[in-house]
C-alpha cells in the first residue's frame, strides 16, 4: 500500500519524460537543453499540423479515467478489508488519497487536454462499488476482533 501511494507521481514523471523526449527528438535545429518548448515547436520534422498537435498536446482525460477509479477502489478496498487488523493502513490510505489528489490536480491543470462532456455512468458505478466497503469493514473487522488466535495465540 505504501508503494502504491507513491505510484501516481512516478507514472506522471515517466509520462512527462517520454513526452519531453519525443518533443526533443522532433526538433530540427535546436538542442533540447536550454530552449523553451515554444521555440522548439516551430522547428519540427512533422509534415502535418495534426501530427504536431498530437505531439504537443497531452493525452485525453477519458483515456486515463478508468485507471484512476481502479486505483482509488484498490486503496479503499484493501484498507477496509485489512484496516482493523493493520491500523497503519488508514494513515497510508490518507496519504495515498492526498498524493492522488495532488497529482490529479497537476495533471488536469497542466497535462491533459480539455476534458469532454461525459455522462456520469462510470462515476455512479464507482460510487456504487464504494458503498460496499463499510459492510466489508464491519464483517471482516468483526471476524478479526473476535478471532482468538490473533489476541491470545490459542488454537481450537
């Protein structure tokens, strides 16, 4: 879980490095060091304007949305499943949510294209899946707290 908390900024850093490298390799006469993105944009090997737009615009927000929901669901379900037995999962989940929120804010502001108008079908489905986590916490927490092997080291 702790490794999973720091993966969004690592993946974002890898994506930024790949994008920068692709833009630097496309530049005709400028070296990629010390030259702004706008100066490199006009010295390109691209023949079509759409190729240039694809190179310098970020990914679509819709392409990454399901990965973000799966990461949030993973953190929530693991924390609710094992949180009673491992209470350190709750602060780790809080740290994971904060890092995810900060990375998401950065991506929406600087990396992604303008998000298109979408329906709320995926969000409603994710919220329905999130609603099962308290039940999971109660049932598995009751099992963990009532288990004698955990506290008394006694096997029946």
